């Protein structure tokens, strides 16, 4: 899913949200724009809410060139639009493939 930004001014730093039972009310403190965001994430391509939550490692260099998992990110994948990515097997990082560069 895309990072949350203000459609009016483009900022992602000055957003404030208040959650109620059905939506998150978001206000941009930079320009004053307000909008509601549903609690359930949706596919930006087809709008479907049947999403698969994938956990992906955040990889960084911990000592010299040694790569380590320093955290995990949640990634929402659409079961229709991202079906190939959901079924792709995890592969090992080979020498020369340094995602933390």
C-alpha cells in the first residue's frame, strides 16, 4: 500500500489522525485539508479489500558488509492483482545482491 500523503499539498510529515468506530479522520496540519480514511486497507489498483498481509524483512548492514535483519515491515498484497507476488518463493540473497546499499 502507498504511503499516506496529503492530496492537497503532498506532505507526509504533518498529518494527524483520530480514529472512531468506522474510519480514521485525518487532518493535514500544513494546509488544513481534512479527509476520512477507512480502517480496512484496499488495493490501490482494483479497490478490493481481500488483502494478504506479508511480513518482509528490513535488511541493513550491521558490521562492515554483514547483512542483518533489523526489523519487519507489513506489506498488504491484493489476492487478485498481486497473486504472482504472493505465490513467489522467498529466495536467498546471493553475493553481490546487497539490498542495504
